[in-house]
C-alpha cells in the first residue's frame, strides 16, 4: 500500500526558515556579486590598457629616436651625394652614436649597395621588402629578419634619400639589434602570468614576455587566437588560448606592428573567485544554521502537540483519567490543552448522566 507523503510541522518550519533566511541573503549576494564583478572587470581591463599604453609609448619612443637619426642623416649633403667615400664617415659616426645599430648602409635606386659602415663587401639589396617599400613611395620601410651579419633576428629600417628637388636618389638603411625593444616588452609583468607580445607586420614574433612560448626565431603567431577575436582592439576580451582561459588586449601600431597584452583569467579574477567561494561558504553555513534552528524549533512545537494528540486518542478510547501537562502554557498549545481538558470533563459528565439514566 502506497503512503502519500505529507508535510508535517517540522517540514513547514524548516521551509519557512529557509525561505526567510536564504531569499534575502541570496538576493543580496547576487546584487553585490554582480557589482563586484563589474568593478573587478573594469579594474582588470584598465590594468591591461595602462600596461598597453606603457609598452606602446616605449616602442614608439624607441622607433622615433631611430627615425629621427635616419631623417637627419638622410638630409646631409654628403649622404645626398650618393658617393661611397663621402657617405662612409657619416654612416660610421651615426652607427657609433646608436649602439643598438650594428650596420648602416645606403642603397642606390637599382638596389646596389653604395656604402656601409662595417667595411664589408657591398651586396645587392634590390629584393629586400624595406627597399621596395621606400622605392614604392612609402616614407619608411621596415622588416624584421634574420640578419646575415649577426645570424640573429634584427630590425631593418629604411628611409628615402632625396636631393634638393625632392627627387629620390637612394635609400638609407639601418640594421638594429632587437635587444632594447625586446627589453621594453619582456620587462612588462602583470601578476605572475601577465605578459606582452610584439609582432611584426606579418605576425612574426619580435619579442615575447615568456621566452618559453617562442620555439623558433621569428615564430609565426598568425594562428594565435587573440588575433581572431572580434573587438579585442577596442577593449580587453576573454578568450581561450592553449586550453586555458585568458583575457587579452590588442593594439595596432603605426609601424604596422601588433602588441598583445594577455593574462590568465584565473589570476586576473582571483579576487572574484575568492569572493564567490566565501559567499558559498556563508550560504552553506546559513543553511546548516537554519536546519539546526528548525530542528530545535520543530521539536519544541511538535513534542507538546504529539502529547496532546496521544491524550486525545486516550479520551476517544474512553480512558478519561489522563494527565494534561500543557494547560499552564499561555500560548495556542496551552489553549488547545485546556480545550482538551474541558472536553475530557464534558465526556466524563455525559457518561455520568448516562449511567444515572440507565
């Protein structure tokens, strides 16, 4: 035989206390949690943006210094002459002033090497992209490549040499070590996992804040997920990289390069995770407390009611000599006990009258 479950007083007290306690508590937690999430998200985003500004300012300042030196040198009469014997002293002096430069050279419009400051044999640069860019009318040509001089990644910057009539008579180029610009990127730290990445115009790595992520020189980062996320150049965005959740921000530079700032999501939002864990513990403690209080209150309510129920059963069975201990109480249970007591008296009187008639 199936017995239908019914709620007793204990269940109702428990549900009432849980509702009264947890509904406002959970509502308050949800409101405060959302506000905290918005504030923390804004702080994380602001941190990434400020870090980005620092990196970009350093890179642009370094690049402006190089371009200033190149533009000044390209306007000198000896440089405009496009005669090697007049250009070499200028190239040596300029290269010495900028210690990160290991080679300065000039290129004729046909791509032949006119002069260089290292004394090496001239070679043809007609196939170089930076030379083609300047000859094509661009004010600056840039290329990151493995230098044949040092065998290491280097940045080559080229600028036009124009005569007094603004006619293009040649190209001035400088090959530079990437040590200084790499230091600007690798010195950036956001917590333990935050780092910066600098890519060239073809998404090759110029510098990376985590050298362990760069497997080869000029590693291609075209497939990096951050470069495919919509809106990441406008504001920091959360995405998945290497099976981990990260938040990143991308900015395109005037040089055609790309700067990426990223940080592991768990670290960036560690404060929020801690708050959520503490809130869950608080709610669990509240539930345990409410259940404990409900048990105490439930027993306090059901014990006298069960006693009165048992007394009522005795009266119904004709056992009129019963002791009703709850009659002195001033609450509803006391009223019920006194009513049962009067009922017992009434039953006793009725039975006495019945016996007299019989």
